[in-house]
C-alpha cells in the first residue's frame, strides 16, 4: 500500500491536504480497508469547531463503528454531502471523492505534528 | 500464536483478509462483506468453518449421555438426522449451542470454536458415571460450508449422493470428487446448502474441486464478516452475543429446542421448568432502527426514560439496507411492534420490535 506524498497523516489514520489555511480531511485507504464496507458517515454541521485529536464524527461499517478524529483544529467550512447517499466512496476513493471535511484552520502550525507519507507508511498500524 | 486451518493458503491466494478469531487466523472478508453477503443470497458461497470443534461420543450409554447434557431430545433423531441443540449449566445458563449428528453407534457433536476447550472439559466432567468415551477430533476434521440457492446443483456435479433426496437437517456419508466425507444439509445463512466434514489432508483437493465445479455458478469464497451478517438476518444465535452462560435457552427464544417433557433428567431442567412456570423476565427479540443508525453489542435499550434491555448483536443488514439487531428486553416489551429506543453515542434512536427472521425469502429447506 502506498500513501500520497502530498498529504499529512495522523496516527488515528486521517489524512489532511493543507492548502493555505484550509485543510481537506478524510481517512486513509488503510483505515477504510480495515473498517470494510462503509455504510454511513456521520459528519458535523458546517460551522462546527473541531480540535486536533478530538472526534468530529463517526463512520459505521457493516460490523463496526469507529470515531473520526480531527487531524487539525479549526472550523468546518464544508462537508462532503455526497457521502450521505454514497458512503462507499470512502472505500472506493479514500483520497479523492471519499473526502469528508474542509477545515478552516485556526492554527496552521499544528500541521508540523502530523506525519508525512513515509512516516505514516512506517508506523505500526496494527498497534494503534 | 493463532492456528491455521487447512485452507489458509487458499484464503491468501483468494485475497482473504486474515484476522485472529477463536484461536485461528480466519478470513474476515474477500471481496467485501456486502458483496459476499448478497452473493450467498443469490448464488453460492464457500465458507471455511474448519475452526469449529468436533467431538465424538461413543459407548453403550451415548444416547443417555447426550440426552442428559443437551436440552433437545436426541432420542427423537433418526439415524443420519441432525439436531440443533444447546448444553446448559445446572442454573440454566448456556454452555454452548451445537449440532448433534446421530450415527448407528455414536453421536457426533459440532460445537463453537471459541468454546471447544471449555465444552470438552465440561463434557468429560459430566461423563463420569456414564459408560461413554469422548474424543475431541477437531484437528482431524476439515469443514466447509457451501451455501446459497445454487449449492445443490453445484455440489451434485461432484458428489455421488442423491442430494435432491437429502432433507434439511439430514446427513449421509458419500464421496465428493472421490473423497469420502460426511455431507449434511445444514448451514448458518438461511439459504439452502451443505456442510462437508472430511480429512484435512484432502483440503486442497476438495477446495479446487468445488471451485472447478462452481465456476458456472460463480462460486466465491466468503469470509466471517458475511457469515455474521447472514446469520443475524435469520436471527440465528451467536454464542458470546445472543447466548452465553448468563442467558437461558427460554430467554434466548430457543424454547423450540428445549424439550422439558423428554424422558429422563437433563442438566438445567429444574431451573428451566421453574422459568417456564413463573414466566421469563426478559426475552431476546429482533428489532430495527429508524434512519441511518446501527445497533452494536452492549448498546442500551430504553423505554420511557428507563433502561429496559441491552443489544446482543447488531449489524448493517445488506439484504434490507438498514440497521438490525437483537437484544434482551423486558418480557412485557417483547411483542412485535413495540416501540423503544436504543442509545447511540448519547442519543436515543427510535427502534421497534419486529418479526424474525429479518430475511424471509431464504431458500433454506424446511424440515
């Protein structure tokens, strides 16, 4: 499995694509694969404040439910409403059409705490 | 270190995602749970269930012993008939649920993998005073479950038994691709199908033969994930979720296998008779949730602000495309249609008791 090098990663398997003070957020292909078929993604309303490392929503797979954690702090600027009808976009295209949120960052310097693709690739994922 | 079933390499070759389960490395999924689930409902799927435990009971008092340790009545079994049953503790709690196969001279018990060691120790303890011998043959048995509406025509291509004559919950010894084995018309999916028990040294041969014969029927390997969603749509019990040592068969809706009037004593009878006379206080029901909400084990069930039960099993139903579950609820709230709520992450989600099985179009042959 290879991970896009233009993204940053959290230990809880979220990715963030940072463009200025806006970050697009989703979960990694690895996480989507571990969960299996995703049947529902619960996302916060636009305008909700989210904090780095804290849950912003949940993802329901056939057999299990998992928290989604914000990789960065800020305010929700946009959510991917396509996931309401087609949550399996997360399985099919985790880094593209399966994106979940756009966050207007309150502290862009937090990005330094996230991993790059090589570090995420090297992380012991089954230990987390 | 987990054990491997005789089909481990076949699972890897088929792209199975392996996870530890009941001491074994088992495939949780191949193509994906939803796809596999629907494939079994419409075509045919092959499950490796070699992790299941097998125990032989032999000796002059085999029937008397099996009758004493199980709640169903094995004396009602004809030769080559199979019975779904349960073993209870004296307090009525369930040791395990199992299949009982009747041979001319002995009984063959199939128990849950996760309970095998406990079950075997329990049976050995109860066998003192009976003229029987017990043998745990689990490591000498490979088991596959071929399930789905195409199971019969598929298996018939390579099996010398007349499968159309085999009724639901009967078995025979016959050859599949020339290999002698036990073939029973049983399963855990709600679809027609067979379970095959054979020498693990023939594992690869049988796996290949089934997939060769199954090509025209689009046979696919199916993982434990779909096994769970398929069984839950039928409200078939899963030990550790729907039943355990704290639940009685009467509470679990298994009154139909609990033969309180069978001749002789059986373990748990006294408590179960008392439960029946006094009425049970809680009952395992099937329920549906409203909207995009999915029940999970241990979620709490509420009515009028008070907790009235707990979720036992929950899943996204691939056949019904909604959240379904089972749970123990106060007996007075167990009637079909009763509204209640399930607490999910602090919110109370509307639910109601529904008729089960959830999936009513299964092709499983009725006895």
